[in-house]
């Protein structure tokens, strides 16, 4: 009996001793207003131990041995705090009130997320509202494409990445045809948009930013003039690319991707310290991509490099700087322009019978474009509650070389010819589907300079907590265009051949030497005789803005903001006729109520936007001026964040009205400008990001948009019709990624599968030409990969059913056939 008692007592003591050998660190993290912070990253440096705070701001790290530790506490938009902790005699440590003070995401974008559960959700940003707000606290809607999603899909271009954005579809290819408009066009909430923001400030990328440099893509929904002004068109939304930035430590990767269409891509990402403790940190990202077309000709070659540096000068001042340089040479992707001003012969793809394998070009005709952007950001901590943020950004872009158009129905240009025989020939051309190849020579340069000064802080007015940004903004744009296009003897653009949609040459007396293949050797002597049209333009923007989030209670907050914008249009340098100035006030407002704190919110917003339009100077010296395009949006919806971040979902309804928007004259094939008095766009968007079980990440979205021209003097021709730039009414996408867990036989292996698609739509739609319809499509894609600690191997299949599909905006753009990619990555 005594023996049993002693044995039991010994076992009890040994058990307690075993447990007592491991200590625990616990604590609570709040902001300076004593508000608990959810999902704060808490980890012990130089160990694998870490966790995140719960909804009460509490955290716990267990099973710690005796020793000295540095506890790092970081949260998006707040200054990282490090605490030294010494554990002896296995004693537990409790940190009752750890306060984080707000900082600046732009300077310290890299946040160690630990095991962030939902890999496809990144709903924390300081760019969308220029304030560090969680999505559930933000009345603005935005869609995020994360770097993990891009890695899962083996994305090699910005267009690949944008397929994942909710309610976004590509309209135009990345042509590189001008310094300011060479990047792809997308449709967002019924209006065209381009990727022209990098880290929240203007930056022109010509779609050449490599995905390896992208931390995430943020698509801001609705007009956003209050905070971003008219720096880029924002009637339906803005695209902001957030780049990867230096972080403390050493690491990086090198990778190679190859596959169909002779695709080869090498990339490198290296991060290191430039010295000892508290030294600047340096990061270099670079890539080279070469890819042929899936058609009979065409190619794209892009070199990209982006060095960046961050330096914490002292506890108050941090500085970061970055440069992005890209150089691209490419043939222009085939975009068949549909006729304007005259009834179409064919109204569907089947009727047109276009040969999709034809590019109507050759690899000897190409455009070279380059872009150099620079950014310098200084973040100064004025006090524990106020920060100063100063940003300088510049961009220099160039596009140079031969560019060609393939236009269906270009015979209208001959109708005004004085020779009756020529008029008869033109009339005959317009009775059938005839493609005309037009060529011009370009040398286009754009330079921008942007200065921003923001003051971001917190303060209390009685019981109301306020989070405010006050900003000053200056943007200067200057552009020089040296184009050769119009032949003096005819007054017409240079054209060299007429084709059927199947690529057969149509002989005419105007093109006696027509050939399917034309080279620069053929064109150089011709364009030596064509005069250069030199145009220099310039404009400036001076603005001030303020936005304030007032928290009346933990569950109720209101956002109010406005921007005063002064636009100085100096216009064409050779004349003062198009000079003008315009001052515009743009307000916004939003409200958020959380029935379940930090888990479910109901929101509404009112947003406004505007777009200054350049004046037009005619040949006779007359000037046509335009009022700024004005837009307003009402929106309401629900956002959620359940199961400790495993389920992030939102749904919203929006109603947008746009006034005084310039458009093409439906009767004039040359596209003389008219003004649409009013257009409406309304719809519903749904987005879901989820991790239902460990290892499985899901992304799904659906959007429906109804857009129409509601007021115009062209009643029969345009009223009630859906604008071509609105794209398809329905857009949807889905992607699921499952990585097998460590305790399974297939650990490190992963699978990805998804699809994206749209409903049918009309890239040309008016009462003069008629309506041309592009069919709906659903594209299936899949991937398989092996992802270990130091290397990753993956294979991706795109368009697995080899669907024939198209995009377009006044054009027909055939898309890629079935293709496969493989990648090998080494991580260090």
C-alpha cells in the first residue's frame, strides 16, 4: 500500500516538474486609445515561436525554456515594438498592457504574418483610405490579390494577376503604343481603368511589373477623387500595386519558368542588410521574360529591375527609397478594330469568321517602351499620436517604333475623295468585311513628378475617437509626342494592304504592292517622306484633402472627407487656345456599424469623383472645351471576418451616376468627340476568401453590372444602350489551393484548380453601326506543385479545354489557346 502511494506521489511530482520546466509569455495589445487589437503578430525573434492576438487583444506563447528573448510585436499601420524578456527558474511572464502607436505602412510594408490562416485574403491596408484601417472598419470596398495567390497560379504577368480581382475584366491588351496608355485597360463597375498607381502614388508600368515584385494588388471600387484626385481616371475604380519592400534579415529566391509559346522567365529576389545592427536594409527584385505569340507571329521581351532600401535613422525617423526600371520590346497584339459610322456587315464572331491564328504582323515590326519610376518616402513620428509622411515620386516613360492598326470597315476614309471612282470603290468595300492595315511611327515621352505631404494621427473629442489624415498633393505631367502617320499627298493615314478576315489579300489600285508580310526595311523609306507631327502638352494639379474616421463606439464609426483640387491645363505648348484652369471640390462619406464586433459589419458610402478633360484645338484654330467628368456613387453592403480569419466575405450593391462624359460620335468614323449628359451603372459584387480546413485556401467572386447611357442628344443612336467600355454584365472567378499537411504522406505537395469567365457582351453597340456580340466563356486552369523549405517546383495548365474566346472594347481581341508552364524556385 505504501509502495503504491509513493509511486503515485513520485509520478505526480515528476509530471508537475516536467510541466514546470516550460514557461509561458502572455499579454494584451491595445492602441493608445486602449482599444484591443485583433490579429497582431507576436513572435520571438530567432525562434519559430509566435502567435496572433485574439479579439480581446490577448496572446499566449507557451513551452519556453529559460533564456533571454526579444519579443517582436507588429501590426499593419503601427510601429513595431520589441521587448526584451529574460526567463529564469521557468517563471511565466505577463505583459498586461502593450501599447502600439500608429506608424506608416508605406515605410514598413513587410509585416511578418506568421502562419496567416487565409492566404488569399489581405484585408489590412494603409493605402485605400490613406489610413491604417482594417477592412471590417472601412466603408470603402476593395478587392485584394495576394502574392500567395499569384504564386499558386504561376502568374507571369499583370494580366494573369488581374483575372482574380472581383468584378474586373480586361478590355484591351498591353500595347505599349504610348508612354501614358501602354498598359492594359480593364473594366471596373462599368468604366475603363488602367494600372496607374504604385504604392498609392502615380506610376506608369506599361504592364511590365513582374509578379515576383508584387506584394498584392488592391482594386479600389468606385470613384476615389477625395484621396486620389484626378491623377488617374477613377469613375469605376482604381488599381493600386503594392510592391515588396526591404525587411530585417537575409533571404530571397531565384526562379525559372518556362513553357508553351516559347515562354522563358527568370527572376530573382534578394534581401540583405547593408551593415551591422540597425543598418539600412536592401532588396533587389529583377526578372527577364521572353514569350512568343500563339499566333503566326508576335513576341514580347521584358527586362525588369527594382532596387529598394529602407533605413530606420532613429526611433522617430524612417526613410525608404525605391526605383523600378523596365524595358519592353513587343509586336502589338492583334486587336481588330470594329468599324465606326457605318452599318456593320457581320454582327457576331461566327458571321465574321475571323482566322484567330493570324496576327496580321511580323516580328520585324515592333515597339520599344521603357519606364523609370522613383520613390522616396520619409516617415517622421511627431508624437505618440501624430506622424508626418512625405512622398516624392517621379516617372519617365517612352514608347518608340512602328505601330499598326487592323481596322474593319476603314473604307469610309475614301468616301470623301473627289474622284467618283474612288467613292464607288469605298462604297464597295463597306459592303463586305474588309480589314485595312494602317501603320504609323511613334516616339512618345511622358514625365511626371508627384509630391505628397500627409499628416496622420489620432485624437479624442470627448468620447469620440478620431483617426485623421490631412494631405497636400502636387502632380505635374509633361508629354512630348513625335508621331508620323498622315501621308501629305492624300491626307489619309498610311495604309499598305486590305485583307479578308481569313488573311487573303484584296488587290486594289491603292495598294499595288500589298503583301501579308511587311518589314521595317519596306517602311523606313516611306516614313522618311512623312512629316513628323510634334506635340508638347503639360498640366499641373494642386490639391489639399482631409479624411477623418470618427469612432462613436467600438461598433459605430463614420468617415467624412473632402478634396479641393486645382487643375492648371497648359495644354499644347504651341498655342494658348486650350489653356484653362478648374477648381473642383470632391466630398465623400461612409458609415460602418458592427453588430458583431470585429466579425460582422454593415456599411454604406457616398463617393464622388471627377476627371479633367483636355481641350481640343481644331485645324481652323477653333477650340472645344469640356467640363470635368463628374461622378457620384451610393453603396451599401456587408463585410465579415469569422472563425479567426478563416472566412472573409463581403457583398455590396452600388449605384453610380456619371455626367458630362466625352464619347465618340456614332456618325463619325474618325471619332470626333461628343458629350454624354448622363450614364448610369449599378450592380452587385460578392467576394469570398476562406480556409475551411488547414491547407485549403479558396477564393471566389461574382459580379453583376447593369450600365446604360441615360441622357444624350443622340437618342436613337445611344440612349438606353450599354457602353462598350462597360464590358460583360457578369464576371466570375474561382480558385482553390490545397497543400497537404506535415502529418500526411504527401506533405509539401499541393494542388490548385479554378476557373474564370464572363457573360456575352458587345464591344461595339450603337444605332449607326449596330451591335456586335462577343460570346460568353469559362476558362479552366489547374496547377500541381511541391513546396519545401528551400525549393518549389510547379506545373500549371491554362485554358485546359482549349476554349476559343475573345475580349474587346471597340475591338475583337482573340485570346490564348491551351498552354502549360513549369517553374523551379530555390529559396534561401
